[in-house]
C-alpha cells in the first residue's frame, strides 16, 4: 500500500529485489552444480553469467546461468569437429543427468538446462580465447546451428555496472521495473534486449523512477523500430528473435504504456496521488502497490 508516487516506487523497487533466503538457495544450488561438472571435466575457470550476476533480474528469479570454461588441450576436439557443439552439450548433459536423477535436464540452445522446482540452472560450457595471457572472449556451443558463438559476458556485466554508476544507482532498479512491466505484458521482449535498450536510453539518471519509466517507453518505440546491436559486438543485433508481428505488438505496448505513464505523471503534478498510483499499478501490474 502507498499514498505517494515516490513511496509506491520505493515499495515496488524493494519487491523486485532477491531476498536473502532466495540468494542463499541460489548460491547453494549453483555451487553444487559447478562442483558436479568439475568432477567430470577439467575446468580452467567457472563463473556466473546472465541477468542474476548483472543484478538486473527481478524477483522471482527464474534462472541462473553458469559458464564453465573447459581445458582446451583435453576437449579441444569438440571445437574442431563438425557436430562438436551438440556433442559437447550432450556430454555435459550426461554428467548432470547421472548426478541429478530426478531433475528434468535437456540441451537447450547454448546451454544444458536443469529444471528445478524453484528455478532453472543453465550450464554453458565454453572455451576461452586468450590474447597476451588474458581472457578476451569465449567460444560457446550453439546446438541449433551446430556452430560456435563468440561472446564476452563479463563485458556485459561491466556495461551494466557502468550504466548504474552514471545513473546514480538508479539504472539496475529501473531495468528490473521495466522487466516487471514486460512480464505483465506477456514477456514480449527478452530481458537482455531490455537491458541493451535501457543502456542506450539512460545516459544519465532520470529525475525519478516514474520519469525514467516514461523515458524508456517513449524512446524504446524508436529502438524497436530501428533495432539495437550488442554493445560488445556491433555486428550482432539483439532483437532478431522478434517477428514483424511481434515487433509491431511490442511497439504498440510501449506506446500504450507511454500514454498511460504521461497520464500518471500529470495526475501527480496536479496533486492527485490516488489517480497517479492507481494508474501506475494499471501499467505495471503486481507487484506495484495499491493505493492506501
């Protein structure tokens, strides 16, 4: 319950944060999975990737991503073979199936997905690319195309950290709020797509979370029209998953949200906090608090 817009957004922000108990469960689970893979493969590095470690995932957490970097000398043949990507993912899957006999596990795109009752763990095997003694990128297997994708999730994490710094720590909460809106609108946009658009839109801190939401809805319509590239690889578009119809639907949804956000901000400006809070809740849905 909230009686001012600022208070409502403060409550909204807190409701999107991972609880200490959830964080403990997530930590225990991914440590166990990493240990399991490490018993079967020689691993030179392993680390969390994805929105959870970037602190852009909103509660409830749906998945945790782990990258395990394998020893090239022992497993490099997977990279050289024509069917290597799927074969490597299948080998990782077999190890996990043997250890987690009651868990549904399957190869899914670039990962082996483990479907626990509370969330999914995605294990991404990789080979490191070294330049002058330092990791610069990683090759990960892509099972649908039986090819390898060059990626750098640590750069993505740094980009989100820098965006949060330049926005006075408002960027990551804003992304979570936008993802909550997206979830309330059928998850039409992928989370990473939202993050990349937000990084383009928020060059500085918005005056408030309410104005930040309006700014995103307003600017994202054009980014959906024109497309956006991965900031770590300007040749890769992050929105190619959208069909023409889905793109039009997403533009319609952000346009409608923009119009409603303007109504909410106008209501707040004329002193009608009840209408403002109620309108924001109608835009975002639960867990945005009700008036009162």
